[in-house]
C-alpha cells in the first residue's frame, strides 16, 4: 500500500477564522451554467436529455470519484500514466476545477473538519440553501491559512499544469463535438446542465454526508464526523458511504459493508483485472486504528460531536 498523503501543514493556522467572500470567476462561471441550464430546459429533446444523463453519470463516476478523488487526492491506487491522465482529464471536464484546484478544495475542507472546531463554511453547518450559495459563488479567505504543498507529480507535471490553467476552456472542444452531433440542445444539456448538475450534485452529497446521519465510525478528535447515506450508492458512485471514507481514506473501496453499493469500486476492480492499476489500497488493519472509535452501525451521530459554532470564537491551541 502507498504511504498516506499529507499535504496540509496546519501549524499556526486557524480553521475557524476568516471570511466568506464572493469569488467572482467562480460566481460568473456557475451563474453562466445555471443560465445555460434554464435555456436547456426550454429546448429539451429526448436525445439531449439522454446524452446529459449518460455524460453526467459517467464523468462523475470515472473522472471525479475514481480519478480525482480516489486516485489523485487519496492515492488509493496507482495507475499507468495514460490511465491516470485520462481519468484526470475526464475529472477536469466535470467542470468544478483543475487537478491542483480540486486537491486544494478537498484537502482544505478535510483538514478543517479533522480539527476540533472549524468554520461553518467547512462544517456545512449553515442551512441547505446558504451552503449551496456559498459553494456556487463564494470562497473562504482565512485569517491564518494552512499551508498546502501539492506533490510535484501533479503540481509540476506539464499536462496537469495545463489542465489547471485551462480547466474552464476544456469545455470548448467538447462543446464543438456536441454541436456537430446535435446542435444547441446537445451543447446546453451536455455542457451547461451537466456542469451545473455535477457541481450542485457533488455539493449536495457533501452537505448531507457532513450533517448528522448513520455510520459506524467516529474519528477521534475531529469536530466534524461524516455520515453514510443509505440507498444512494448507485447515484453517488459509492461516495455516499462517507463515514467509511473519513475512517479509511486509504481504501480504494468506500462501500465496505455488505449491501453498500460502490460503482467506483467496480471500476477500480475492473481496471486492476486489466492490469491498468495496481497497489489498490484496503482499510488499514485492526491494530492500526487508534484514531477510530466504533459507534455501532446505525446510531445517529451524537449531538455533541458537531457543536454549533460560537460566533466569533477562536480555538485556543
Ligand atoms: Zn476524500
Ligand atoms: Zn468528508
């Protein structure tokens, strides 16, 4: 198994202190996708909607869940270079960010949630609609930010740097292909509606998974505990078993218990059989779980584990 990935240095950083501000490039991008989605609704055709469903599901499964999340962010398996590049390219087409951008978003939130307290922005403690608006239009400016160092294999790789610099433009070649294949309905459904639904869908899984719900494990000392969302395995590529993921980020498989459907894991297993990927990570053995506490399969999260933030409070360290 590969060594665990630690990119965040929280020395001197404050996960509570900072301000939520409008992020104009992000806000304009997502507002454009929402406008395009409304236009798509006005010119819906059966083929365009079918195309949207297939492209959205497949790109989130292969590009986001398997490629960016399980491979690139958590390094739960090793892939041949062409496989890694293909997966991360598809992940970029999801339209949320480029490779390094996604790592920063994920690792900042994950770091903040594993601290004893963190700002509502990272806790997803704000209400559903406010948190959605934050996610679509805003960023968090830390008073004292953590330091994030991304490994050279990604940060210095010319192809990944190119994707980071041009990730929004990567929709253009796809849009041209879609236009040639089916005109404006294909472009609006295949790009705008797909990017908006992917962004909002990804966020909604994040919101529910970091709010109270069932799950077997408690990560000791973490202010935010994760939940599983039963019944949503197929729809979320297995990412809904998020309580397992917080407990075992080293595991390529997220749906660990019987009945926890995990399409992302099916893809990884198939690629391993083809010889495309290796070093597939499993949950660490029983003797190496001092950071975990078992709380029983279906108990709701203890209310005191995600205490409401006291306005203006700072952690004392
Ligand atoms: Zn993760
Ligand atoms: Zn999480």
